[in-house]
């Protein structure tokens, strides 16, 4: 018997292995043909960067109002509070002029200047040799503490700007509260916000000191189905956050609710600015996740899956509390009912919310440190956030959250020309007041 007739011969064994291998390969190819599109692109390598067509998105820096308030909220946000180290008005003006210069460049983008390699680079380089705008906005606001005796600004302080005080459920941490100045960064990606922050810190080392920082994100949503309204993103409690927010595309409504208008009792320089309220609100997600769904929905006053009010079908439906005076559908102490009772009087308390989810790792007790970076804007801080939050004192939702930081600030008016700069109207007004006095 020859080797070719012997099934146990090395030759036959090798042939069987080859045939089995071809059969397995064929089966794999057949399976791939069934499961993948015929013209599928080659698989990306693990280190290839994610692709985006939005890196050149940009907003105009100049305008009556600053960007980052009514402009659409992108996926990444960051709020940074600073102590101002300027020693006099001259330094303060240098601070504002430098901020203006850097923000103009960062929001527009462009090539980074190259220097002698023996010197520090002018840019961190994390976006590469050409900075992309990436939908970036940087919104400048000032705190009550900037209007102390250092710069002669006391008489120019906005009428309703105050230092944030704790509400009954707060556990405010001093190192996460207040500040002379805040910068709100919003962009398509976190790296663009971080790049912008590092640029500003690098260019103002003697004038700004970072007091606290909180980053956040907004989960992207699938496009709405034809004929249905867009839906709000969800917070880390699983409910939609932004339902019933005033329409930021309605210019007349924004003038009434968000922007300080001419002819009121605010200083003239503050016209077209806005009050900014910031709250870092920790969520006790472990406790929340063990709470029955029915109780969660009763606490919020909305259906968790759709975001609709308890008497509605869509998130955009308006609850009719007049038909539910005893709170059988929407509890009388439900979050949405307390925050906005939908009476003629409560219309003046509406605020424009711009929140971001945050996740800061794990606490020493092993609990997840996550929650909401709550930011809102209004023309009147007292009628807006302070009144709404006061109505919410004692609500059932307090068992699942704890505000730990934030502050009240005034968002400066916009920059209206190439010769203008952020903060100019404030400095000019206070100078005139000082001269007159």
C-alpha cells in the first residue's frame, strides 16, 4: 500500500489539514458575505482617529450678545471659575483685552505660529498645527466679588448680582463655589474646550487663577421622526432634561426672558447681558436605580421613556394642571409642577436652561460621583433661578441629589466691532462713575 492510500500517513494528514483549513476559510468568507455590505469599507485600525465633518463649524464672535447662551448646545461643555489676580484697573483692562484676543482666535481657528524650538511652543498642540473652530463658544461672565474695592467697580455692579447662598438641601463646598470671573466653554469635542482653556491659562498666568472647573457632556440624539418634534437629551437619572425650555430661536421671547433690556433699572453698560446661575448637582444614582419606576415618574411628573407629562403623549405636550387640581395624575409636589405651576404669574419666572451631565469618578465610599452641571440664563436672577429654586425647596427629588457647588454671575454684553473688546462697556462705565465722583 502506497503512502497516498494510507490515511495515517504524514502526507494524508497534511492534506486533511489543508482541506479543513480551506473549508473553514470558505465558511468564514461566506459568513462575512452574509453579514457585511458588499461594498463595506476596510476596517479602521484601532489607533485611527474618529472622523467628523463638523470640525469647521464656527460661530461669529461679534454681536449684540455673547454666543454660548442661546446658540445650540453642542456635545461638550465646561465651566471654569477664576480668581482675578490683577492689581489695578490697568491690569484688569489687559486681562479683558487679552481674553478678547484669544477668544477671537480660538473661535475662528487657524495655523499656529511656529517659534524657535529652544523656546516653549505658543500652543499646546493638542489640536495639531492648525486649530479648528469645532463649534467652539467661550462665554465670559463676572461674579459679585469682582465689584469689590480693587478696581473701582462697586457702583457699576448689576442690580441683582449677589453671592450665591445655600438652599436647605445644599451641601456647598467652598472650593467649588463663586469666583471673580467664569468662562463657559462649549464645543463639539472635549479636546477643543481643553485646548481653549489651556491657551487662555498660558496667556494670562499673572492675571487669572483657576478656582474650580467642571466638565460635562450632552449625549447625541437620533434625528426625530418626520412630523415629530426634536427630543431633549437625558440626564444621569434617565429623564429628559430640557423639556419645556423656552424657545431659544424666538428672539422676542429671549429679549423678554434672557437679555437685560434698555430702559430698565440695570446699569446702561449691562444692557444685552444676562444673569448666569451655575449649580454642580450631584446625583445619588445608586439609590435612584433602586427606586421603583412609578415613584421615579411621580417625582418628576413625566413618563420616563417618552418625557411626556403624565397627561400627555409627547415630551412637547403641555400639562393641564387645571384638570388635575388634586394631583391624581401629576403629583402636587412633582418637580415639573413646582418648577413651573403654569400660572400667568409664573411666566415671569421662566429661565433658559443649558445643562451638561458630568462624571467625576468615584468617591472614597465607592459611590459614583456624577450628576448635572446646571447652567441657566435669565434677565432677572431673583425672578428667575432664585424664585424657581425656592419653589423646589423640600421636593421629593431632593432625596436623590445634593448641590455641592456653583455660583451667580453676570454674562457680559457682546462685542460689537473689531475695535470693541469684551468687558469694555463695564470698564468705561466704571471709569466715568469714578471720574464723576
